[in-house]
C-alpha cells in the first residue's frame, strides 16, 4: 500500500503524542476514516508490544507507530548536578528533594535493537520518526517488513536528509505545533518556520508527499494545508480533550482555560524545545540561569518534580503540551471529532 492509498479516504492523521495518545484514540480515529497513531518513543519493548496488540485488537485498519530518534544524550555529571541544585528551591516548595542523580529515562530508537526487532515482527503499516532519522540498516529492515516510513522535519534541509534516507513522506512540523519540536539538532540555529511557509516550500521543492502539522484544529485548517500542496494534515492538540486521551484532569482544564491562548516554547521541562501551555514549570525559565542537561536526562528531573507536586495536589509542573491552535479545542470523542472535521472540509 502506498501512502496515497492509505489516506485516500480522509487525509487526516492523529498525531502520536507520547503520554496523551492511546490505543483507544488511535483505533477510534482509524475507524472514523483517519490514520490514528500511537507513541512508542517513551515505552520499552514490552509496553510497546502491549500497545500494538491493544490497538490491533480495536481496529483492523492501518495505524501509525511513532519513535524518538534523538542523538544519544551526553552525560555531564557537573551540569546535571547544577541543574538539580537550581531546581532544589522548587522541589523544596513541594517538600521534596531533587534526584540524587539523573538518568536518560528512555533510549533512542537509533540504538534500540529490541524495539527494532519488535517492529519488524509486528509489521505496523506506518512507522514515523521524531527528532531525527535512524541509520540505513534500520530503515532497510522496516521497509523489508512492509512499513511505510514518515519523518518529522522542520526545515528544507531536514527534508532533504529524510529523502536521501528513503523516507516515504514528510511531516512538515511548523513552529506553532504543540509538544516537542522535531529539530534534528536542538542546539543548531532554528529558522522557526511556520506550518504555512514550510508546507508550501516542501510541496514545491520536495520529492516526497508532505503532511502539514502545527496549529490545525478543524476542517478549515486541514483544507488550507491541502490548498498549499500538502497531501494530508496531522493534528495533535485537537485530540487532547477527547475522552480517549490519557491527559489528566488538570491538563484538560488548562487546555480549556485562558492559558490556551498563550502557549510558549520551553526547554526547562525536558531539555529540548517543546511548546507547552503556560504553567508553573514554564514560568521557571525566567528564574533559572543554568542550562538544562541533554534530553531526555533533564526530563528525569522534570518528571520527578511533577510527581512530587502532584502528590500534594499541585498540577502546575506537568508537561502540558499544546500548539497555538489550542483555543479551538473541542470536547468530543475522537471518532466524532474526525467525522466533524471531515464534514467541515466538505462544507
């Protein structure tokens, strides 16, 4: 099956959001005619196998599985200790201590042979990559298993690299997109291209189909992306308020509140730039003079702080990712949302 055949019925992809998307969400989107997705980047192979099995039990339609392909983090004990020390007063407010040491909380697919073996055996219809590209051996193995491959790109240069690697379609992630910015190198200069400019640039110049991602919440947004030359649109924030989402009550309340209009890009939560709803964690960026450790090492401290605060009923330190279209969020089941967006496109 080609990617064009995969999206022929409805050119809508549900973003595979780690910590938010679920097998129930992905299956509901697929059953409604879109392409659902599950996120395996923060999962070990056993967790990933369970998610694959549950999604497959809920739908017999193709779905997307997403992996993180970040560069291996550089452990720097002095930098990590300085980061924990900088966060100590914030932990103290929650009557907790920062971690004694930080660790990389999950591996990159770039070196995860067990995850590769699982996917080659499971043969999902679509495999997508975020933060970079796996090596030629891994790409060849997934292609041999019959998987279509997608990759998030934030610039024409990243798109060219994905094409050279043999990626089948490009997810053009605009700067307005929620969650982690998919830049291959988070320390390199970022032109911060918006989804409209990036989609049009790639539609004209790239040799692969383009999927627009960032800020789209309804049929008008999807139709605009298609008019610019995208073959499909990927929506993430639009699905956070769905009942199938794994977002907690505090996340949902923040998404539906006034802060939705003021999302900001921050590194303090995970060590990588990511667009988040404003909360107590994002406000720390102005107070901290120490740079966070590499992703996902910094995320170890971020998750510990969130856990300590949540235990005391304080939910202002969560990774409440959302894109700039967040004020347009709607509360409805995922399948109904897909059908609603499709109707808006027809109108």
